């Protein structure tokens, strides 16, 4: 079946940029999402990108999509301690509204 | 806008009892809601898709008689864990799909502990 892979951990220094990577296998993906989950909380939709786009920028967040390599990344500029959370990559395809989630990348921001 | 609430946020119950979790879309209508289960350090596992006014669609391996879902209105879906056992302890998250859109909005989750 379809698969979404992410590295499990990323540690960065406060003020640096963070780049969280994700790969997926479904070539018919239509939307790709990034969600943030803080401890003990639900998922917050951060941003999403349609599959015919290469890049999307929203304030400190930049999403890059390489559809040929099925690679999605989320860059967080000027990372702050409040950005520490688990970030989930997800994709939908074939008209389905049900995303397939990766296992999440735990971002740790240290002073 | 697009706020989804869950109630309760956490619950502790004894083995053998039933627990009801509510999921509400506060400022939009949701024809479809989803129920997920999340184990520690794991991703979300879709349990079922709940459609307003019809029976829920359960994912393979999810017991429909154990996890009862009711979606009686466009803003409310409930998940009842019947005859709960310690292995049902988990974080349950709902999401709601806006009737006029394609984005899912997630609730804050309910932590269930069965003793």
C-alpha cells in the first residue's frame, strides 16, 4: 500500500533553520500536508501544497515538493523553542479525503 | 474558524465499563468526521469514517461492535468504547471534514486510560 516515510528526530539550535523531510510512494498524490502536534494535543494543520506546485511559502514556513522524486520538505526559518513538536507529513490521493500519515518527526529546539 | 472540540479531554475508567467521547465542529458543518487512534510515539491510525445520518465505515481490524460511532448531526459525532479493557487505553483523536472543502480539522484528542 501507499507509504509515507519521515525521519523520527531532528535537533536544531534556536534561531537556525529546520528542514524536515518526507518521502511518499503514491504517484497519484493530489495534496500533501504538514501537521504539527504539540504534547498531549491534537494535530494542527500547518500548511499544504497541491501536487502541481513546487513550492509554497507562508511566513516562516517553506514547503518544497519534488514530485519526480516524491520528496516533500518543510523548512522552518528562525526556529524557536515553541516550534518543538512532532511534525507529520501526510498525503491524499485519488479524490480521497483520508490522508495517509507518516510516523512523525520529533523536532527538538535547544538554546 | 474551523475549530473542532473533543470532550472529555481525558478519562479514566474501570475495565468493563463503557466510555463515550464527543467530537464537535464548533463553527462549521461537517458531513464527514474521522476517528483516529494514536499510540505513544506512533502515527495516527484511522479507525473509522463517520458520515452524518448513515452508518460509519470501519477500517479493517477495527471492531464495530466495540467502537460504536454515531454521527447524528452535522456538528457532532460520538465514539463509544464499549466494555473497555486496558488495551483500549490510547489517545483518540477526531477530525472533521468541512462540508464545502477538503481540509480536515483535528480535535485536541482524548486520553483514555482503562484500569
